C-alpha cells in the first residue's frame, strides 16, 4: 500500500528544490558550520584536514590548491598542511586532482571508489564528494576532482566560495566571515558542464584609471597585476581574457605574463582588431610600412607569423581577419575577396607554425561594426572559425544566428560591452549596466545558439564587479537564472559579499543605482536632460537622494571590516551619481532663476560649485580606501564632455550669477490647457493572450521606469497576421473625450538582430484593425545615424501610431506580438502633444 504524501513531505520537496538550485539563482550551499549526517569535517576544533595532490597534476591545479590552503586559513585561522605525493597522516584528508592527470584520482576511479561518470570527456567539470577508505590508513576523503585542468581548479574555488571566501576578496576587499568549523555535506556536488565554452572579459579603455593604478602598484600592467586578474577570473569560473591593449602589449611588455596565464589555465586572445595574437602596440614597435595588406603583404605575414610563434603551446583563441590600424575601418577600396585572402593566408601561417591543421587551433572572426557588413554581403570564413557576433557597444545585440541554420563547427559567440570609448559618447566612469537588460540580451544570445564564446568589455574592471559576476555566472548555466530570478541573484550576491541581514536592502540599492544610471549615462547628463517645468528633474534627484539616504544608513550598521568593500561596491557609486544628478539639477535651477532675476540665482550657483567639489572629494575618498590600495582607479573624467571623447579633466558646468539689482519676475504667459493622456507601465496590463506556444513574459525591473514585457520563446517565428486570437496584451483605459489620439510606445532599444526589414509590433484600440509598426525604420547601429544615437543615448526607442476613439469612456488598447525580441516598457495614449519630458509621463491609471 503506498504511503500517503504528507504536507511535511511536500515542504521537504520544496526545500530540496531550493537547495539544489532549481528555484535559486545561484548553486545550493553544501558547506556549513554545522555538522550533518555523513558530512566531512574540513576544519573542526582548530584542526583542518590536510590537502593532498599529485606532483603529476597541472601546475595550475597545485597553485590553486595552495589558494585553498590560504582560504581555509582566512575562514578558520587554521592552516591545513598541503603535501604533494606523500600521503598525509590523519584519518581524513582532502584529495585534489584531475582525471587522467592525477594518479590519485585515476586510482580512486579504478578501485571503484569514485564514479567518473559526469566527468570523463566533459569540459571544465568538477565533482566534490566524500569517499570512504580512499587510501591505506585514510578513513575518509573529501575528493575534489576535475575532468580537466580548469575543472579541478573550479572545484577548488567552488569549495572556497562555499566556505565564504568571495571571488572579490582581493579586488573589492570583501571580508571573509570567520567560522569555527567547516563541514562538507554528504553527497556529490557539481555544477555540471558550462553551457558557454569560453567565458571572459576584455580589459579595455584602461587609461587613465587602470593604467595609473597598475603603474603605481605594480610598475605597470604586467604579470604581477595579471596574476590577480587570472585568479579573479578563475574564482568567477571564467576562462578567457583579452588583455589591456591601449599602450600595452601583453606578450611583449612582460614575457612572464603569457607564461603565467598558461600556468593559471587562462585562455588568451587579442581584441577584435588585433589579429594573430599580436597587439596593436606590437605593430607600432616592430611593424614596418603601412598596415595595408594590398601594399605590405609580406611584412604583415612575417609580423603575424611571429604572433603564432609566440603562442607556442599556450592555450589561445586566435583572432583572424583585419581592420584598419587603431580599431578603424579598412580603407574604402577593401573588398570581400581581399579579406577572404587575408584569412586564408593567416590560417596557412597557423598551420605552418603549429605543424598541425589550422582547424585544430581555435580561431574567431569578430563581426564588429563594418565587418558585419562584409559578412552580410557574403564574406565567409572556414566552418571551424567561431563567428564572434557583437553588440552595438551599448549592450544591444546587432546580429544573431538564424534558427535552423546549419551548425558551424566553430559555432558563434558574443562580444558585449559594459564600458565603451566611442559615439555618441564614451561611458567609462561607473557601472551603468542593469542586470535585467544584460539578462534579456544574453538570453537572446543563448537561445539563438551563440554559445561558443562570451566576452565582455569591462574597461578598468572596477567598478563592474556585479555585472562581471552576473555575466560569467549566467554564461555557466543560463537555465539557472530566469527573468524573474535576476533580483534573487542580486540578493544572493549581496549576501555573499556582506551578510544576510542587509542583503535584501543592498541588492535593491545595487539594482536601482544601475537602473537610474542607465536612463542616461553620467557622461551624457547635462542640465537639460530632465524637465524642470514638469517636476521631472526634482523627482529624479529625489529618487537618487532617497537611495543615498538608505545606502548611508546601511553603512552605519556594517562592521568595520566591511566598510571598504561597501564603499567600493555600493556606497561610492550611489553617492557619486546622486551628487552628479543634483549638480546638474542645481545648474538647471540656477539658469532658470537667472532668466527672471530670481534672488536665489547666486545661491544656486554657489551650491552647484559645492556639489562639483564634492565629486572630487568622493574620488579622493575612494582613492584613500584600504591605505590607498585603489589610488587612481576613479581617475576617469566624467564632467564636461563636449563631444564623444572624454575631456582631459573634469570641468564645472557653466552657472550664472547676478550683479544687478533683482528685477521682479515677469508674469508668465498663460499656458494652453494640457492634453489629456493615460500613461501605463507595460507590465501592468489588464490581460495577456497567449497562443500557439507563444506566451507573454514580464521582465521585472527592465527599463527606465518600471519593468517590461516580451514574448517567449524568443526564437518563435513572426506572427505575420496579428489579430483575433493571436498573442497580444490588453490595456483598459478611460478618456473623457472622443476623437484622435496618439499611442506612444516606449520600447527597449533592441536592434534588428534577425536581419530583414526590422522588428515589428502592432497596436489597435477597441475593434480597429491592428496597425503594424516597424521599430527600425531609418535606424542603423552606426555612428552618425541619428535615430540610433538618440535611441542608445536615451536608452529608449519611442514609436507612435495614430488612432481615433469613436466615443468617450472606457477603451481597450491591444498590443500585438509580431516579431520576437520586441521589449515594451511603457504606453501613453494622448489626445494631443505631451509635456516635454525625458522619461515620459508617470503612470496615471485609468483616466
């Protein structure tokens, strides 16, 4: 007779789902301060289990094992012994090793004590589990075993993170919570195989901040600095790096850098415009003649050949192709045939130097800016070369593989940006990348099969700590983090850097400051960004200041050990951006007061100058942290832009002062009656109609004001004839008058990633036929294209359609799904011109 399914069993099942990560944004905890049935005592009562590895294992594995030794001490103040080849004394040991490389691990497999299933033949996979009687004289072992070098290293660092050592312990001074005991839960713990094969970061735009800091602390961007970068990457389960390149040459500046990268286990590459593993700086140092394959073919071939010679056996991905010198387009007479010849010649060099077919050396071709045009016009590279698709430098993917396309042996990848130098404006100072939008765009990439390489431009690395963590965690397993779990991810991340008590509040602050900054990146702000007349400027500043108040309140409650980390990760960007917005708001008030000779004009000018000085004071405070550890890291200029490129130094915005007696303000002219309108956030629909396997999905917190909506699956074919029962959203609204109205649709600045004529949606009111609207009419992701420049600067695509209400009263607006990937943020229905605002009218509900 079957046992009844009790309520307690249901609760246990739900708890199990939470612990196994099925309902969590990050992996389940398996190390605790408390003993449990069958758990392994990693450190108890002042004693830590000894660590043991084989000398035959990878040097990078042995190096990471020493990091684990240090991490256990960080947590427990007890340092375990670490022996190589000599079995340590004691009933319980930690065995570390790589399948097929470590006799220790292979012996356990052969003896039937460790199941190699789930490891053998896998990429970068690890297991952590307790094994009984692994060796003579050893009662139990905690085994950390990897399928390959990085698999083992990730297993080691996974244990460290489970103990409470943040990957950011060095890069953000995150303290480690002391524990008196560490117990590893019974069972087999693994994160499986990563879904994206190569996951990495690009250190770019690194002057003046990173370069000034590295010069002071390490004598330059060299192997001493890169050791910290490599360790961070591995602790974050990344594996791939494009090194700093403006003024730097990774392989030439410090010959130890590539050697160290190989030892650590980092796959090295060069940026999208630096072919054959040679930095742009190396051409400046060693090149002869022009960077032109038509006129200087032999010299360029010799130069590139040396890059592959330098690579040797180091694990690398070779960039192929060619752009103009200094990340510029090729000359106008460049043609597809020439570029295909360049790639063919580069591959011949790769084969000649390595002594094996070029297909056995990983390569990528970056479809960056104009290079995508060559691809669209028919240029092709061999099937084993990864096509690295790119965003528009502003976080919007330009192109994705077509569903059902023949798979490529080299697959597809994504080059993404958190930081950028270029039009319409540089953005390099602080984090302006909200996780919900990163999630939405990289979800597209994953679903469309661009999973071979994900690499993101992180500028100076700091202050992109949270988005870097998210990008690499999401790359490992996109299925673990759904759209409605992004906030949970941020909470768990905050808890790991600080504590559970403040995690919810800190996560909300992290999310909000990135959201606010993304509305208008700080470098694009000025006194005219928001509307004074409607109170929009005041509301924006009030939001920032409320965030500042909350962040400062938490600071007072945190222990001294967390203060430096909190200032870097949370408080500084909140204070700095709240101050910057108030500065421009005050300048706007000053200029408005000066127009009418208000008595407050000079007072506002003085206040603006104080706020400008406060910006510099916050930078000094950051640079004084941890005894000056991060001096120069906030040197990036951000006030006083006049065009796309950064100013040499910050500049106080112009303010006005009065020297004449104050003139009474003139009576303002009577303004015409404002138009009636209804404003509704997209996520607040009345009804969602799903059909044909297509469903509407809320994207919480995505957008400039609230959340957004889109349809899943994102790969579903277009709905060519919207109407009837096809997928749509309904919004009920009331207007007191009949007649013509305009529907303003505020859309995320998604690009036409499938190709074709552009992404479309349709809109109708009441029983009228749906009107098709194309998001991308006249919009091309290219500098100088005004619609694109406005869309990315404003972080919105605003489209309108004209309709007529047959009678006053209640109506139904239907937003129809046509193409996949369209993301709606807000709808406004108006009877006439709207007030001039940046964010659009705030929500009104029915009207």
